[in-house]
C-alpha cells in the first residue's frame, strides 16, 4: 500500500482511535516515520476527532452548579452538639461528597455518536479494501483476456501462413549433434517471404538464441533471429530470400552472429 492509499483508505482514522490491527499499526507507524505528509494528515485527523468530541459533549444545566455547591456545603458541616453539652467527642469525619452526575442518557448519546463515527470509519476502510481487491481481480481478468486475444491472433496468423497456396513447406531435420530436433520453413514462392516454425527445437539455454541461415551459393546468409518467449515458439516471419540452396538453424549467443559460430541443430537442402 503506497502513501496515497494509506491517506485515502481510512487507515489513519482507525489508527487515531486505536482500532488498527498489529500489521496495520506497523504499516502506519513506518509511514509516519518516513513521510511528513502522513504525519500532517494524522494531525488533521486527531484535531477533527477532538473537535467532534467537543461538539458532541453535553453541558450540564445551570441548576447543576447549585446542587453541587449545596452537596459540598452539607458535607463540610461539623456536628458541634457534643461540644456545647460539655461532652467532648471526636468530630465526625466529613461525609462523602455526593456530586451531581450527568444523566446517563447524555453519556449514552455521546457514546452512540462515537460508535457511529467508528463504524463509519471501519465500513469505509472495509469497502476500500474490497474495492482494491475487485480492481486487482478485474485487472487480472483483463490481462488474461489480452493474452488470449494475442494467442488467438498468433494462431490465426499461423493458419494463414500454413494454408497459403503460395507457401512451400520445407522440413529441417535434426543433425547428428541434435537428431531429435525438427523445424519447418514456409517459403512464399510469389514474394520470397520466409516463415519459420521452431516448435520442435529444444529449449534455448539462458543467454542463447536460435538463428536462421539461408545457404546461397555455398555461403551462409543471416536469415534473422528466432524469437522465443517463456519457452513458447510460434511461426514467425524471417528475412526474405529470392532464392536459396538450403536453410539451417544454429544456436548462437543472444542477438546472433554475422557468421555461424554455434552448433547446427537442423538443416534442409532445397
């Protein structure tokens, strides 16, 4: 949770009234320590709560003062009857002061107001968390939809390439160094465009990448780097060639080389 979320979520209000969980308390206190704007916002909240308490406090009626003074005066009177009669006896201890108390319904009203305030803060924070969770779930669903759309588009492009009437399929078989490897070239006879399907090549090690070569007049010509992402290989367009004697794929460093340096995995003569 970033600073803006801490300020806007209602978490500071819950912290001010002591209703945060231990984890939330640590989160708020770390933010207070590192961010002046959070301290300033908490100060505003505390001042607002203090104002709320003052506004909702109940002033006793004027008659309360008279009752309190009467009770105090009565409690402080000393019985001197024994002294007048000649019999001295210890003066009685002052009676317990019976102070007038504010009616309980005033306290209940103030408590109810505070409970409503706390309930509102808790409810707001709960809704904020639910909103955040729903937003994250929505984003995850949208990402999944985007991935599916990309996969569907890639599949559609592959089908278009494979079904093109001008496509000449060429199977590249594994070399003795990699007998189980296999790849396929789709060479468009009308445009010279070349597409490669590397689906059955072994996974490229970290820092390595497959590179396509067209063998023209006995010399290898760079046909482009084969893109792989997360171990998923799709049919992809490479460099175009008007003619070629053969095609081969080698495993090179990431980014490729101007001439073949790595091990050849597959090859096919035209």
